[in-house]
């Protein structure tokens, strides 16, 4: 794994730990800017960490993504996570466990 992708996993782990949530995600846009997020679990709104990170990037003007990472103790990315990342150009979503060990 290249150092830039390792940074994404570190950012995703940090976001997850800071908010004590099930998932943390981070994305890198075409200019190198990064966005980290956690899942949102409200009675009226449910978003995965990947969806929130992508939304943050898009709302900040990103046109495409170079990479995306998900840190989770769960099974891995959902089909929706993979689809939203792919829509912005991510070839393969990086997935790691809570300790940062890559799964793919």
C-alpha cells in the first residue's frame, strides 16, 4: 500500500475512534484534498461513513476521487458504498479493520 493510501486509513481510523462509531471513512479527491467522516445513525437519517465522506468531498467541489478507505469491524463495504465511490472514479475501496490492518 502506498503512503497516501495509508494516510487515508489513518484518517478513517481517527474519525471512527474520535466519534466511537461503527465505521470511519476517508476519501482523497483529484486535487489531493482529504475528507474523513463517520457513519450517521439518526432516527431520521442513516448514512454510511463512505457516503458521508463522499458527500463532504462533493459539497466542497470535488469532481472525482483518487481513493477511498473504510475502517470497520463489520463485514466491509456495502454495495451502496462501492457504487458511490465508483461513481466518482474509485477503482477499489480500501478496507481495513479497526486496528488498521488492510483486508483487501
